[in-house]
C-alpha cells in the first residue's frame, strides 16, 4: 500500500509539473493584449498607482509614481475608456493599437466639452521574461 501511494504521488507530481509548463498556451500577442488592456484600463480609471508598475524599469528610474500621475492628470485630453484593438509583434517588440474614448475640456461657455474616439499606437517590449510598456520620458 505504501509503495502504491508513493508511486501515485510521484506520478501526480510529474503530471502537475508538466501541466504547469503547458498551462499557458496563449500566444505572445494574446498575453500582450491582456496586459495592455489592464494597463490602459487603469489609465482610463485614473488608477495611476496600479498603472505605473507596467512601465519599464528605465522609465521608472527617471519618473516617479507621483510625477507619472501628475503628467496624466494635467493632460488636456482625458481618457474615458480604452480598448485594445490589435497587437503585432516582431521579435521582442510589440505594437498595440488601442481605441481611446476621450474628452477635452474646452474653457468656453459656448463650446462645452468635446468627446471623441481615436486609435493610438503603444509600444511594448519583452525583457527578462516580462512585458513592459515603453513610454518616452520626453
């Protein structure tokens, strides 16, 4: 009995370890699309504390979380919603097309706010088996 139980646990451990290796069968484009959607969702909700860690280490070394949030808050164009439309990868760099619903507050009593939609391109890259959003620091 002891031999059978040990053998069963050994086989179960092997199956579990091989199962984990093949568990994520998503394409890289699908993984990037999901990660990018999470990132732009945080931006549209103005949840900058959760969006900030998606940026690259190089970006974060030059721009603090507070500065990141400030830059997004002072923009004249505010995102209301964002949805990933397409992802195209070449080697370790991916271009993500995101449709953004936005609002521009126009300081005039006669015009009012302007709402629009636009596709934008975002660059993502893979480094150390992780995916990062590339943001130019300006």
